[in-house]
C-alpha cells in the first residue's frame, strides 16, 4: 500500500533535506490518524509544494473512485515523463539559435581573416603587380 511505502521512505530518508522534512511531516500526521491524502495536502500547503499537492489530490480522487494506487502512480509517472520530455525538446529548440550566434561571431570573422582577406590581397597583387 502507498501508506506503507511513504512511511518506509520517510524512515530511510531520501538524502534531500526538504523532501525528508516533508515526508516527516506527512508521516507524523498519518501516524496521528490523519488520512494520508489529507496529511500530504496539509504538508504541501505548508511547504508550498505543488507536486505533493497534486499527488495528494490524485490519491484522494483514487480513493473516492475505488481505484488502485498503482494505475494512478503509473499515470502520474507517464505524465511527468512527458512533461520532462517536452521541457527537453523546448530547451533543444533554442540550441540552433545559439549555435548560429556562435558561428556568426566566432567562425565567420576567423574565416574572413584567414581565407578571404589573403585571397583578395593575392588577387589585388596579381592585378596591380
């Protein structure tokens, strides 16, 4: 069950101090008898953690619909992966402009100084020389 998983992760720790503090807050409330979704929502509201608030809302909706937590977690995982993929594609779309900028400012002046200017000097020397 998701409750046991949250308690187990809170006991072991994640290595991230803010996340460990949130999980401790959730576990403390859950141990005192607050339903897990409500404990997560309260901790998310106190820490302004949108991801935890979303998880709490999904968990509450899953309980209301009588659906298992595993399909909900799989759906959430798929949505998070799709969002990460979209962010990566958005970042990759800006690379072309940056590379064009580097090409324009660095390589074209070097090309002019090393190839084009000596070529014209040689041509002019041939015409007048």
